[in-house]
C-alpha cells in the first residue's frame, strides 16, 4: 500500500469543499477541520511537544487557512498546504520561544519545549502501545521526526512532505528511512527493557 | 551493508510513492529480488509502518472543531488581522461541555440583515459591545443602547439613511457612545467620525455639534479636556457653554470648560517662489554642469599642450646639444683652417683625424688611458706625439683630464703654441670650478700667446666671468687685431654661449658687412639667449624677405626655439 492510496478520495473531496467555502458556504469548512484536526495536531505536537501550544497553533492554522483560502492553489493537495501553514507557524513559535528563553528568565513556561515534558500527547498517555511509539519518536532528531509524522499521520508522499518542509523528495526518503531505522532500534531496546 | 543496499533502502520510500524514474525503479527492483538482506529489512520495517500509522494522536478536545468554526464566524476578517485566542470564550464553551453551546451562541450573534431594526454594523474588530453584548459585522443594535469599544477595536455602523458613524478608542481608553434617537448621538468618550447624509447632532456633557447634511467630521472627547472637532468636508457648528463656532472644511475647533477657542488652520504655504527658486537652482546646476564639461575639455587640451611642450623641450635640448657639438667641431675645424696656412698644418691635420678616431678608445680605458696620455705628454721626445696626446685628452672631456691638460699648458716645443692652445680649449669645456684659476692664470698672463688666452677665456666666459667675456668681445670688435684672433674670439663666445654676449651678436646679426655664415651663427646664438630684444630681432628678420634666405631660415628656427613652437616649418 502506498501513502497516496490511503486516502483515495481525499484530494477531489477537499477541492470540492474548498470551492463551496469560497462561494459562500462557510459552515462546510468544519468538515475539513474535523477531517484534519488530529493529523495536524499530531504533526504539530511532534514539533512542539506541548499539548497547549500544539492546540493553539492547530487552531491558528485552521483560521489562517480559512482566511487565506482564496490564495490556495488547487493543483496541490489541500492537506499539504494546510500542514505547511501549520509547520511554518510551529517553527516560528519554536524560534520565538527559544529567543524568549534566551532573553528572559521565564524558563518554566517554555522548558517543556525540547524535551522537558514527556513528549507524549495527553490523549495517548494511557494507551500503552501508541505511547511507546511516541516515546520512541521523541528520541528522534527533529528532521526525522517531522518527516515520519507527516508520512504516517497524514500519509503524505515524499514529494508532498518535501513541499511542506522545503527540501527535495530524496532527502525526505532518506530521512524517513533513517528515522525508521532509529525507531526500530529504540523499540527493540524498549521491548528488552519492558 | 554494501553501499548499494543502503541506497536501495534510502530510496525505498520514493519507490513506494512510485516517484522513482524507470531506470532507478528497475535497478531497485532487480536488486531487491536478489538481496535477501534488503528483503528482511523491509519486512521488519513494514511492521513498524503499521504501528506508526495507528499512533495518530487525537486533539483530545471534543469542542475543537466547533470552536474553530465559531472563531471563523466571529473573526471573519482579512488575513492581515491578527488572530487572538479568546481564552474566556474557549473556557466558557469548555465548561459548558457541549459543542452545541458554541453553535447557539454563534447563531445568536449572526442575525440576517433585514430581519432586525436599528443601525447595521459594517465593521467590528476587537471587543465592541452594545449593552454588553458582543457586536460583529452585519449585526444590529438598538437606539438607547450604550456602545463600548475596547482599546485596539473599532466599530462602524450605518443608519437607515446611510449616515456612517465610526467609534474608536482614543488616548488608550475605551470609547463609549449612545444613540439617543435617530440623528442624535451622544459621545461620552473616544473618537467618533461621522459622514453625514442628513443633518446630525452630536452631544456631549461639555457641548454639542451640529453637522449639516453632507458633512464629514471627526469629534474627540477626552474626559473633561473638552470636545474637539475637525471638519473635513461641509459645515458644522460647535457649541460650548457660552459660545458657538461656525466651522468649515479644513477648520478645527475646541470647546473647553472655560469657553470655546478657535484653532485656525495653518496658513497655506505659497509654493510659487520656492518653485521658481528650484527652477533657478536647476538652471544654475545645468550651467555649472556645462561649464564643468567645458573646463574638462580645457584641462584635456592643456594637458595635451603640456605634453607637446615637454616633447618640444626635449627636442630643443637635443638640438642644443647637437649645436654645441657642431660648434665645438666647428672650432676644431677653425683651428685646422687656421693652421692650414701655417707650416705645421701638414702635421696637425692627420693628428686631429687620428685623435678623433682614438679618443673613444682612450675614454673607454678610463683612468688607465688618461695615465697613458699623461705619460706621453711628460716623457715623449716627439712633439707630434705630445700634440696627439693633447688632442685626444681634449676630446675625453672629463675632470680626470685636468691634470694632464694642465701639464700640457706648459709645453713649449717645435709645435709652437699648438699644444697649449688645444689644452686651454680642452680645459675650457670641462665644467669644473677648479678650472677657473688654472685658466685665469693663462688668460691673465700678458705675455701668453693670444690663442692660448682666447682658449682659456672660453672656460672662464662659460662660467660667466665678465672680464673674460669682455676680453673676447673687445677682441672681436678690435678691427686692428689679427683676423684669426678675432674669429677665434667669436668662436669662443659662441662656445661660451653667454647672454652677456647678446648685444654683440645682435650687432653681428644685423651687420650686412659681416659674412652670411657668421650672421647665421649669430642668429643661432640669439635663439639660445631668448631675451625680449633678441626675440624681437629674430622675429623681424624671420619675416623679412629682404634678408638672405640662409639667414632668414636660421632666424626662423631661432624664433621657434625661443617661443617653443613650430611656427616656422
């Protein structure tokens, strides 16, 4: 099964919803929100590793996407475009928080960024099997983690991920593979320890 | 793992996407079918894929989508508007615990236009309320309700007749106003901008304003600091506790507790003189630019002239050197001529020729050559050999020949005064201060041979010695003297090339009794002197057709030399 086969009707359905929104049916946008909220949240959480921040950026992403919907180019997948907005917002947020951490003493609020917290989304903290996956992912370098979450939580192709992250598809393929290899090793260690 | 295997694994995701080119795909498939290691790896990683896909984390907030939609409804503003989290709203909905709460609230705030009475909100941003209820675009409110706009927000509405009023906070405080009735607005605090279709009245505790139909004005009310109005278009009246102001477009007024005060618009600036000044400056600038270009041309031309002058000067120097050597040769020639008639001529002529040939070789030998010649002078028995040695030394022309030539000044033998004359001439052309005393002793010796004295005078005259110059001039002027001595003196003066002799040469130059060659030599001399009188004379003669062509030509060359030009070609 390839990544693109996972959501066969996605692209056409999304395009239809977008055009309906643009012609005045704002309410139907809610379908896109419901459809992508968990995957977008998962990606954002994997970057931010903080539930409140991920939720805030997730909401901002949907609002910004709505307000800029007339700029969306329907030759690309709506989800790629949406995730790109979300990933950019997250990266900006991380940068700003890191800067704040450097310049102020309010370290408590941002200490969770970059590993202070467990890195497990609250909703999964009681689900042992998924929690293990997130724990393993938590240990990956950021570029591997982001590529992996986009690949598996959204089912994006290497090309789509490359578009969101601004790298080449080859780099994405390599990062996914290396990320998976590392994940495999962490999970083995966990099984032995467990 | 071989490099090939790693490449295959790293490109495998692209292969799954069917994003590999045919060549790469076939090569990868071929490798996979034959590589058990890669197959095993893919199998292992495959189980990971499934686990990863199932690990999507839910937002964990059942109201998330409803809240997003609510935000979209109330924040339906252009993308440039900053988005703020409405924490209070969110927690309210969260506490209510049901998504429906958001939907109910949203519908309540989203009335359809036309269903309601009262002014319609055309723009609402930030926290703008009517009787405490949040206002958004397309909503309406009722007269009598108090409007409030928090800092950072803005509220604009139209009434049934189309008059637009906009309320915004001013000076950091929330704005507050109330529509008393149709056409009457009470402004408690903030900035109210009115674009009136019909006449409208704005009231405040400190005074009131009446705007005529078609007037655009803004009013500011800050606590007890008064009511201020700027009229942008149309006419309005501002009335305070004791006075009223009629204001027209462009005028501002303020009503304060103590009474009104009129703020007149600033005097319009008359730009005409400034524009004229700018034109003038621009014209001047253009002129300067043109002049700059002219100056540049001038500088270029001057540079060219200077270069030419330097070249000419160099040529002149070369020519002078040439003339000097010619004159020196001429002197030798004269000497030879002198002796042609003498008994010794048979001896001197071949010796001069031989000396001219041998001199460069002795010059090359340096001090060794000069020592050799000195030895000949002091030890040789042959007057012929001694004379040859002196002739050679005279042509070496370095200070090193001074001692042997000095010795030669003592020679007295069959060759008569020849060796001494030549030695004196040789010493005379060497530039050395030390020479003057040696030459002076010969020149001043009354009993010395006149030829030796003349030749000694050359050197002294060259150094500007006035008695020597006068002696030579007098010698030439003395018509009773031996013509050969007179000519020798003239030659000496030519060689000395002193400006003091200029009057004499000007005489000679114009003296028709003097033979042409001598007059020509005089003009050549004057060309080197370059004083005003000589220039005038040279110029006159150069253009005088009555003057013989040979002389005129020399005069023309002299003129060119003096003026540094090529006037005559």
